[in-house]
């Protein structure tokens, strides 16, 4: 099984989405019968990037904040960048103090508030780090 990460300003934490796939060749003129059966998928808790086994565990605490800090410090067993990249809403694959600050906000139970983002993200020429 392959793992796919989906992101975008429309995808928010603690949401539930119906996901369908369609053959790229059919995409331009796809009809309902071209799509797969919808799969219901929840998104994770806001700020939950780590747990005892370095995977999200449903709780937001110092382990999560430490996980983002560890990713910032590029520690080998830190949570994956795709998990620690909490800022901006369109992930930039860069971990910095903004990501740490957003995790602290989640720990303080401040609500998720997506920042205003451009319609299209700027091109990111850097490779995606694990
Ligand atoms: Ca956690």
C-alpha cells in the first residue's frame, strides 16, 4: 500500500472528507461513473504530529512541540516533515519557528485558523524531506 499525502488550504485538521479517484486520462471529461467509490477519510487533530512512537497519537502535548523542534533541528528520528509542517496552510516543506508556534497554539487549545494564502503556492524547488 502506498501512502499519499494530500494538502491544500481547503483541507483542515479534524475534518472528514470523501475521497474518490479518477483515471487522469478521464479527468477532463469525467462523469460520475468514472470515479471510484468514495472513501471517507478524517484528518488528524490540529497540532498532533507525534506521540510515544513518533506517530500522531490523538493528543497534543509537549511531545508534539518537541517533535516539531526535533524536525527543525533535523534530528534523525524526528516526525516527518509532512507532519511537522503546520505553517503555512499550504505546506512549504520548511520547518521553522512559525511551525513550532502553531504547535504551541494547538497545545494551548487555540482554534485552528488558516492563514490567508495565495490561490497558487509559489514554486518550491527544494526536495521534500522525510
Ligand atoms: Ca501527539
